[in-house]
C-alpha cells in the first residue's frame, strides 16, 4: 500500500497475531473454528443451526407442551423443568414453548421472504447487469423506489386495507429485500462480464442463459451470502416490531414481538415475563449479524487476494 | 572526529538498535548505528531497499511503527530523545526537523488545501497568526518555485503535478525554519529531469539557510556531490561511514565498492554491462551471526560469517568501516566527477 | 474549482429520478385502496354502513372510479396543496400531517445530534486501537445493534420510568408551549432512538478513521510534530465525512421506522403514532398522504447525501 508503512509488510493487528499464534501452537484447533473466524463466529453459527433445527422439529421435542394452552399457574417464575424454563405468561402458557414455536414462525417468515427476494432480486439483477440499457435503469428505479420507503410503513398501509395477516408481511417484506439482492447481483454480473471465462464461454457459443446461470451465478454466491444474514436479521427485527405493534402475526399465534407486547402491561409486577422472547430475539439477531460480518470479512479477504 | 569549536552536532545516534516484534520472533532491523551530523553539514544515507534506511529515519522522527523497540541514544540538538516526554519530543522534532518523504502523490492530504498543509507546522509550533503563517507560506512557495503562489494557496493537491507536489512538501518542511532537513528518497518517485531540479533546490535551500541535511537514497548518484559525509547501510548495519569524497575515492568495504562500480559512467563505452552484486539482501528473520554482507562478499572468509567485524578507521580518522578484510587504500579515478545526473 | 454546470446536470438527473420514484410510489399507494375486500368505503365505515352511506363515501373520495382517474385527480389536488381531509376530524390532512411531523422531526433531530457523539468516540478508539476502550466499545456496539428498537423501548421505559422514576413513561408537551417540560418528555424517546444510531455511526466512523489513519499523509502530519487532536480533526475527519453523511442521511429511514414503536409506546403525537391510529381506523387518505410525504422527504434527503459527496471531496467531479 504505501512505503511509509511497515517495511516488512507485516500488519500484525492483534487478531491476526493471536490466531496465527494459536494456529501455530495448536494445529488441531483450526478444525474447531470457522476458517478465519473467531470464537464468537463459531458460537453464532452453532446457534443458528440450532435455531433452524428447532424451527423444523419443535413438534418433536418430547415433553414440550402446546404453546396455546395454559399448562401452569399464571406468571410463574422460571424453574428447572423443560416447560417452566422461562416461566409462564399471564394466561399460564409455557413461555419456553411459545419462544420455541415463535422461532418457527420467525424462521418461516425469514425463509420465505428471503426466497422471494433472492429469486426475484437475482433475476432482475442479473438481467440488468448483463443487458444494461433501459432494463438496468428500470431496475435501478425500482430499487430506489423501494429504498425510498420504510418497509414498516408499507406493511402498515397494507394492513390498513387488508387487515393483519402473515401472508401480507411475508410478501411485502420479501419484496422490499429484492432491491438489495438485485443491486448486489447486478454489480456482481457487471464485474464478471468482462472476465476471461465469460468471454471464453461466449466464444464457444454458449447461450446467454447458460452463461448467466452456470458461469456467472456461482461467482455471485459469496457476495450474496455476505448480505443475506444482515437482511435476515432485518426481517426478524421488522417482523418483531410489527408483531409488537399488533399488526404483525395475529394473536394467539406465538411471536416474539407479540409476547413482549403482551408482557408490557404486567412489567411492573412480573418483569421476568419478557426475559424469554427478549433473549430469543437478541441472540438471534446477534447471531445473524455476527455471521454476516464474518462472511463479509471473508468476501473482503478473497477480493483482496484475487 | 574533530568538531570545530563553532559547530556542534545537530543530530547524533549512539549505538542505536531497532527491534520489531513479529510472529516469528524479534527482528533486528537496525543494529549498532553510530553517526552524527554537525550544523550546516549534509549527510547521505545509502543502502538497498530493506537495509533499514527508512526505519532509521522514522525512528529519529518518532513515527516508527508501534511495537518498535529502540535502544541506544538519539540526540537532537543535544537532547536525548528517549528521555523526553512524548509531547516535548514531538514539539522538539517538529520545530527543529523538516522532512520530505518519498511519495508526493500520497503525502499530501487530498481533502485539505495546500496552503493549510504548509502553514500548519508554523501555526502549531511557532504560534504564528493566520496572516503571518500565510505570508511565510507564500514566501516559501515562491522559494520552491511554485508559480502564482498567492493564487495557488487555496488549491487542492490534485491540481498539481508530482514535481510540484514535492516542492510543496519541501515548503511545508521549511515553515518552522528547521535546523535539519531530511529528504527520505525524496526524488525516487519523480521523473529524471525533475529529480535534478528538486535535488538542486534542496541543495540551494540548505546552503542559503545554513541548515543541516540528510539525503536518504538507494541511488549513490543522488548523494554524490551534494553531501559532506556518507553513511552506507547494509542489512541494518553501518558498513562504511566517512567524508563523501574520501569514501568515493577510497571505498574500504566491498559493498560500497560494488555500489560505486555498479553506477553507469559517462566515460564507459555504450552498452557496457553494468556490474551487479550477486545474491539477495539478508532476511532479517534469519540474520547470520557475522557480517551481514558475508554471503554475498567475494572475499568472505570463515570469520566473516561468524564474527561481526569491529569498526576500523581509514587514512582519515573520520572514515570508518566495518570489515575483517577491507580493501586496501588505493587511489582511483573518482567517479563522482562524472556528471551522471540520475 | 468546480463550475456550476456539472452540478446543475447532476441535480436535474436526480430530480427526474426522484420524481419518477415519487410517481411510482404514490400510484401504488392509490392502487392500494383498491385492494380492500368489498370497497374501501365499506372498510372505512364498517359493518353497519348502509349502501347509501357507502355510495356517498365512494363518490366523495372517488373509490368507485378506476385507479388512473383517481390518481390523476389526487395528483391534481396535491399540486394545489390539497391533500384531502381526514376521515375523522375532517381536518385538512396537510395541516395535521405537518403538525405531527414537527414532533417526529424534533425527536429525530435530537436523536441524530446525540448520535454524533459516536464520532469523537470513534476518533479516540481508532487512534488507540485494541486498548480497553476500543474492545469495550466494540462489544457494546455489537450488542446494542442486536437489540431491536422496540425491546430497547420496553427496557428503557422499565428502567428509567418505572424503576428509577427519573423520566415520565408517557406524555407529551409541545415545545412551543413549554420548552423545559418538552425536554423532559422527549428524553426517553430520544434516548431509545439514538442507541442504534450512535452504535452504527460509531462503527462506520471507526472503520473510516482506521483506514484514513493508515494513509501516508497522516504519517507526514505526525512527522511534522502535529498533536494527535489536530491531526484527527483537521486531517482524519474530512476523508471520513462522506461515509458519516451517508449514515446520517440513511438514519432518516431508521428514525421513521423506529418512530412507530417509540411514539406508540410513549404516547407521543408524531407521524408514527398518527399512522398507527390511521391504520386502526382504516383512514386511507391519511395513510396515503403520509406515505407520499415520506417518499418526498426520503428522495430529497438521498439526493442531498449524493450531492454532498461531491461537495466534500474536492477530487470528485460531479458526474
């Protein structure tokens, strides 16, 4: 970079130093960690895996009571049983159970919205980046229009007309993320379009579709996966806020935001009611953000090398 | 070395050693550096990339990288720099020493007007008023040859060429009227014709203002004819140190001799193959015990690899070198007469 | 220096884009009301409305007209400064919206001002990296960004209003009525909204400063013997400004999104609270008006941020 820097080209920031030293001292420890990541990155990854497992298989957890039926006394303190781990809410339902089922709801919304956004965003972005011209401008306009509105407001506008529903949230939030994915895809395609392998494929007579799907698309994956976790965290937060306001997932379905909202009345006497959903949301968002940072860092490093 | 009663050393280094911690262990970047410069004298520091020239300059200026351990004594204007509080050291260096770095394209802040970048030293260290600082800065801009100085004052760096940027750097270095001016590879990044202009400018300024000067370069041609003394660095060690004319005429260390012979000369026939020094500069991580030049030295013996040579003196007491088997004293045609403009 | 002409071209390009965005969004907003099951009027009036009432409402607001016609007439009204009348109070929408917007703006402005504290903090930790303060701030900011605003609202309200009783849990006094009381009520909302802002600005600023501090010209400034504080403010700050401005501009998005939760929880009569009550009562014209106003503001702010780059970086030719 400059000549006034370290003449040996070493940039020993403490993280690098520490990991280098650790790696040198304990060769086996590299298998325990995500490559190039720190301990918190691994913890975050494990947490997310657990979260996905819970979302998929919560029905099969033995001994877990239903999230909708009261099972104990009102507003009990947490104890060491499976269902009482986080206490009971004002109706007597197990908070722990509701948190786990809430995980399913949240993850479902995240999954479907992201799928919508990713597919549409990829499609629009790749076409815009490959063919440029008016189509690119249209896609830019669309992305800018999306950025010019807060998603929460639009969902609320829909709710004003159609009433709260899960489908509304999923679709609207999904549409809002299209812009970001499209922009990333477009930028990626533009930067890849002039690379040798693309020119070679075209010279060999490959169709545009084949080039886009089989040659360019795999190279977009690092950049896309770098932004995904951050957007997913945003989805969790937005859905949580909407449920908190009462316009998200309709009660009595368990949702973290909704649980927090219904606990606020009793906060003065039973402050621990919010413990469960708050921990769930904070850990989830934190895990997504951490993974997002890690992937972005990896992307940066890879780009710097190539 | 005799110092005349009216002159004193503006800068002196005694047994200076610089070590940097790295993953593979401590690296000795500089070892046992001894030299001094008197007022109104010019010193040239030459060596290959990696010989430690830049680190030496940074250590003196107090901008060495974090984690650099400096042992030994550096004295500026008679004051031991290591004994000063950081704030006082910073003020002393800023006031007494001006420095011009290698890369004019990156040495100026592109977001700040050049006028401010010149005057800031004066305003901070000398407490100059806004108008006074501006006046002095414009004077300096004229001195270094920037046309329309008053108009250019509010321009941004990107509006100037590389050579002009370097002149601006020189002006900035002079704002506090320093006693010592350091030019660290100041002309390396410039065009050949511009190099000569800038070096001449530096020499003139030094003479006019009666400053001391250090010219750091890997290019012997830069220091030839412009310096009173020369210090040759190799692998972090001083291999030769003495009056420039004497060292050029009578190099005692084989590295110095090789450097001199590698310079193209006007009186050589065209297409003469230039002499090169075989081998690579030493890897500081695995530094050999003895003389750092031993692996590449054509006359190296067993002792050269094991024992670091002591410093011996030549005909003149001020000419010193570190070699077990130095070249003998022969007079030779001085290549310094040849006008090889770089 | 830069001439005026490239600026004019850049502004006009962005203006056109902005207008297109505005038209696109407001049209969608108008089309939205057609989504209502039955007719929009039915939704507004509720289940007990008679067909005549519905027809009257439809005629007044034009819900029986095709979307295009409705949109064009709405645009026409807009250009005359008429945003319609709210369902309930029958007050002109524009007046209501502006009054509420002022409240939200006050909170947003104060929150952004508080968040600027992140900049000097970032300066300090960037120049003293990996010391205790830096490590603490890194953890704190990460943690803060992981807690959604509505959770912060609940927790802060619990702590400061319920437990410590330092600040009021709800309520609002207009600034023009009583500045001191206003400050007392505005404290909690501002604190909640500024948490994320500060953390985010801190991180972005720190990254910028760390990069800038590695530049050659900073080493030159240090070699000149200039004090660290001078270097930070006069040499490191300016290159970091573009990113800082971007964050501040984008903070608008966050402020508005956060305003829903903050204003409803603390009972502050701002735009967010207005939207929520409009949603509850299906007050579609009001929602439409607020949506339009929001788009306009966002477009203008984004455009300013964009152009701000050119003003700050002397090397950038406005293109």
